[in-house]
């Protein structure tokens, strides 16, 4: 008899090992590119049935996971859990170079780029340069005067998402979220 957590199913294509044969079979598909689970609504295909199920919710607009604080809905439980950190203030991902902390690992990765000297994204209209493509995209709006963020309530437009959020919170709070 083997230990329950023993990883005795080894991948012949890499060094990964699994405690269950089914997990190994699913993993092997990541090497072969096999995607047997096809979406009936579009051309998307997946290697896992659960991934297809989550994808289909996008077409049906089904969002069964509801935040009990603000009633925002999500297609996946993981997205709800991640969202909840905005209410709790939990920021488990800490920068090793400064005091910044983040609720999402991806945000920390982006932040880490701010500590690098490399700034490969250069503005073609001035000397500004950025470590992230998104930084350059935001900067370009200072040249064009672009305001891509529009209020759904009064049609006001803003150059930055945080300005739109601030506007909605301060100007339309009662209209959007009746108290």
C-alpha cells in the first residue's frame, strides 16, 4: 500500500509527478496540445472538461458566484475569492524590494517591473519610456487627449479608469446603489 500523497505517476516528457493517474493524463495533454473538449458556441477547445464548463458560462452569461458584500457576480469561484480581497484589504503578495503589497500575484509581477532599469516601451512622440506596455498606453493618452472610460449613468468620459470609478462613487452612488 502506498502513502496517499505519494507522487508515483511520473510524466515521461518532463519531471512532473502526480499522486493520481487521472492528473497525469490531464497533464500529458499539456505536452501533446490535445484539446478534446469543444465549445458548441465558438471555435474554442480545451484539454479539460472543467475549463470548457467555465468558458461556456461566458456565452450564457451565467454568473453563479455572488459577492455577499456588494452583489457583484462571477463565473468562477476563484474570481469571487480574489474579489473578496478588495473588501478585506488582504494583500498577501509582498514586494521584496519595497513596502508595496498586492492582492494578486499578477499585480506584484507588474509592480516588480517598476524596479528594473529596463524600459523597453518608448513613446514615439516624446522621450518618455516605460517598463510596462500598459504604462506607455496610458501615457499616449496625454498626447491624444483620449478618454476611453465612459460613465453608464451620465455619459461623462475620463482618461483613466480610477477617475471614472471615483466619479461614479461620488456622483451616482445613490442612483447606482440605492440605500
